[in-house]
C-alpha cells in the first residue's frame, strides 16, 4: 500500500537519509499501524510531534490505509 508523507517544519533532520527527498510516497506492508510507521519506518523516537492522518488525529494503534496522507509537524506551544 502507498501512503503520502508530509513533514512540516524542521523535522527532516530526524528522518532516515532515504526519506529526506520529496515528494514522499512510501510503500508499506498491510497492515501497518500509525505507531509502527512512526517508530520503525521513520525512526522517530520522541513523541513531541503532532501527527495527522488525512487532516485528523488517529490513535497510534490504528492501521494506515492505502492513499492516506500523513502530516507530521513539531508541537507548537505558546500563549
């Protein structure tokens, strides 16, 4: 299955080298959970990121679906 990845902000430096090129359309085995995608495919270890799938929050244990668009950006704080 193919999913589209969009990195927003300075998170590219955290990606494995082969994923730094754009556009990012990744082939994944089915099923792949959001958590597995973030930790095993993208190698993100910290959780201080906002992750949306098709513009909405999803639980980490939910499986990604073909054609999903995953957006990842740094958590924004302020007041």
